[in-house]
C-alpha cells in the first residue's frame, strides 16, 4: 500500500490534471469552433454514442453499453477512451476513486462537424447537406433536426468566410 504522502501527491496530481482539463474545455467552448476539434473514428463514435446517452460513465459501463464484449476487449475500450481524452473528444473525472468519462461536445455539434466534413471532403459540395436526410435516425430526434440544420448552416458560413480571406 502506498504511503500517505505518495497518496497525497497522487491526489494533488489528479486535481491539477482535472483543473487543466477544465481550463482547456472552457477555452475550447468559448472558441465555439468545431473546425479545431478532431473528428472521431468509427470506434470512437461508437463510444461517443454511449456517452451522449448518459452524462458520465466508467470505462466498464461504456464498454458494456457500447456492446464491446461482442466487438472488442475491455482493454481495447480503455485504450480507445485514452485516445479520445488525448484528442479532447471526452473528459475524465475521478468519482469515488473511479475514472468516469463524459463527451466534451454535445451530440449535435459533433454530428454537424462530421456531416460538414463528409459533405465537403467526400461529396465535394460547399452547401450544407439537408438535415431532413436524418429524419428517421435512431440517434437524432425530430426536435433535434432543426437545431442540426442551424449548426450545419453556421459551419458552412464560417467555412465560406475562411475561404474568402
């Protein structure tokens, strides 16, 4: 068992790391610019979908909710979560000695960035994809369609302003 001073040093490190993460999150949210965030991979998206449905989960809870047992090992889930923290897709908070994870960006902001990226880089289109495309989606509610459409328009306008410079 580690000494009390080693434990205190570990707690102090965790508090400093947590404070640094909160500052980074605050700065990023103030910037309000999706173009600076990393786009999630397919496996990261599977874990994000789980985190969008629950406010904060442990690695084990994320693994089980994402159906990880059938797809990959628990250690793969943990490694993916670590990579997502590095990419700032999720944040970590220690709760009762257990690391818990939460999505950094709301679901619709992340989806809007993915849709914009796909529209621009795959379809080679500059105008936004109509949000009505997602009407029967299990992930997006009918009430969220309008908000997604607004986000897509905003991202397209920001991109147009950047290209004009």
